[in-house]
């Protein structure tokens, strides 16, 4: 019979390593596309924040281009939005005229590749989708193997006693592979679509090119967007929560 204390230590160490590795590497792909650009954050409560976006796995940092003095007279140079606050995001907006010349060039190349993908890019996308589909089934396989190990192996009793740590590792893996493969959206990647975005009790429509989607977000390029109704719309790329934004129509 294995040494229960030793197995416990191994599970604790393994769970900690897996958690640290996963947390370090897991960043939403839609959010990463706006990293290092000047981005406007529009929150559901009408709060507006503008700064250079830094994307971390635990949240977003907006670095102001200059010091800002708040109503209490405090100097502020950045704004942090934590991951648990993501439901407050109405939209992340990257206005084209706020990009650097290099940023504009990179963005234009992204748009052209997205809207007119090469054969190699389409093949790469299809290959990635195969792995996404496989990863969506990973936890079912892990659960099945763990259950069988508990019943059919001498270490079954030990595994049962370490359920807490096994569950922790499985949850970390779920978080890391929690990419949402959506067949309905996949066929619209790189095409013009119409996005319905809920703002309070109103629904607004935006036409643009579907760049990417994840479990939480959807990214649309080349839309006309305005944060305030009394302001003119500007050409922009946007990232919105799928909770509020729905791809409703093909636009071409």
C-alpha cells in the first residue's frame, strides 16, 4: 500500500504546479488582440476609462498617457479591472485613429488576413479547431480514468482520499481549456456580420468583420462605434461579452 502521506504531498505539489502554470498562460485570445494598444473601456454603469491596455490572466490594466487627478485630488496613473469584474464590461473599443503608425499597419494586416485568409491560414484554423474539439472532451476522459482508477487499481483508496486535490487539478484544467468551439460562429469567421449589443434596455446593431470568439468574448473589426449618443461614431474594433453581444446575421 502506498504511503498515504507521501501521496498527499505529491498531489499538493502537483496541484500547485498545475495551477501556477495554467494561471500564468491562460489569457483570453480576444483580449490579447488589443494588448499594448490604446483602448477605451465602456462599463455597463456608463463609466469610461481610456489607456494603454495590458492583459493579464487575472484582469486588465489601463495605463493612462498622463496623470489624472480624481475628484478627491489624488493622482492616478492607471485603472485596474479584475477578472471577477468582467461582467461590468459593456465593450472594449480600439479606435483606429488612436493607434500608432505601426499599430495601424499591424491592424490593417490583421484585417486583410482575417477577411481574405490564405489557404495556409484556413488550414491552421481547421487544425486548431480539431484540437479545441478534443480539448472540450478532456475532462470527460479524465473523470472516466480517475473513476476507473479508484475502482480497479490498488491505489484506488488513496485516490479517493485525495479527492479534494484531484478536483482542484481538474478545475484548473477546465479553466485552461475552456475554449468554446461554436460551429455556428466558426463558419462566420472572417466574414461581415451583424452584432446585436444589449445596452441597458436598448439593443444596438453593429456591422463588421468577425475576427475571433472565445468562451466569454467576441471580437469584431471595422465597425462604426460611439460611446455616447451625442458624440460622432468613430471607426473601431470592439470586443464585447457574449453575455451582451450576439452575432445575429451574416452581413454579406
